[in-house]
C-alpha cells in the first residue's frame, strides 16, 4: 500500500483471511443481554421491567441529551434488569431477554417508501428512533450529525476506509449490498442538501470500489471516490487532508472534536 503521510504504523492488513466471504445470518441465541450504553454520551434508562413481554424491535431503553435508544433484537420475556459486566470489563445496566423464538415484530416498525420531501429534522428523528450510531470507537449518535450539518453541507464524505488489520465487514457490505450503500448516501445527501458525495475507500478494496461504481444508483447526483493507502488511522483530520489532496477541499461542519475519531461523516466544502 502506498503511504500518503509521514509516520504512523503500516502493518500487514491480513484482510485476506476473511475477504470475499459471504455474509451468513447468525442464529438468535436463547437469551440476549442488551447493554443500556452502546454509544458516547448518556446511558439509556430501561423502559421495561422483569416479567415484561417484549417484541422484536421494541424500544427498551432511552435517555436525554446525547443518547441513542436501544431495542430488543428478539421477542420474548424480560428476565433481568441489572448491572452486568460487558465486553471491555466495565459495568453497565443491562436488560436480559429470554427469546421465545417467534420474532414477533413491534408495531412501531413502519417501513417508509420514500425520503422525498423529508426535512432534516424528520430524518434525524427516524435515525434517532432507530438507534443508529457511528461504527467507530466513539459510537456518536448519527441524528446529531444530520441536524448540525443540514443546509450548510456541500460535500458528504463517507468513511469506507476500514483501516484496521483483519476486519472486512465494511468491505463485505460494499461488495454484497452496493445498492444499499449508495441509497443510504443518496438519502442523507438529498435531505441535508449536499451537492456532492465522496466515498473514501482504501486501495486494498478494489472489488468494493468496482461494485459501487457498477451500481445503477450511481447515476444522477455526482458520486466520487478517492483511495488511500493509510493504515491504522484514528484521527479524522488525516483522512480529510488526504481527501483534500485528491482535489476536494473539506472542513469540519459541526464542531467535531479530534478526540471523537472518524466521526466526520458530514462535511462541507470551503471556498
């Protein structure tokens, strides 16, 4: 891989171990434990109690401020609401659910047929209620990004670099469901008023780039790609500087802090 900046580490990516594999649905376990804190900001307060029957997709935790709700991944019965040890070793309030195996959907789940005419506030509300957060280390609630950049964003930058060794989940998503990646970018760009969309992809993912380029949804609003050979980056400004070097001048548009790592998805072009 080429190196576009000085310093840092450039380990072997080791992605060949899982690259090219087809996604396989994971069978639901008989019991699930859902932490009430899966994002940066305030943890959720449980909305259910022991003995409650819950449905698939039901909101079981929510809070105020910078907070993202959590939902039941199965239908069943709540068996515990208490402090538990979660991955990473920290303690967190969790909701345990005994799976009934029925996957009975919650009636609040209502598919939408179009985003046309939708305001940024409406999209942000949908995104918040769905519990969507960034997939980086900060897990910043995505609805905040939409609200803070609507109407003042020229360029939407999608982070598809997936720089860490071994992991290939983003690569797999782009290769398997390119139309969904493009559609998601189009929806956000349309609603916030972005004129351009840039997808940042590392040069070790040629199959993903070709899959995205080949999708018919690329037609219409301009869609650009730039590839980077950077590995193991943990700071958004480095990606942005590389994008700028490819002819797109970008700047923060929402007051993101450098410590929030890669939480830079919505950016604007500076004149």
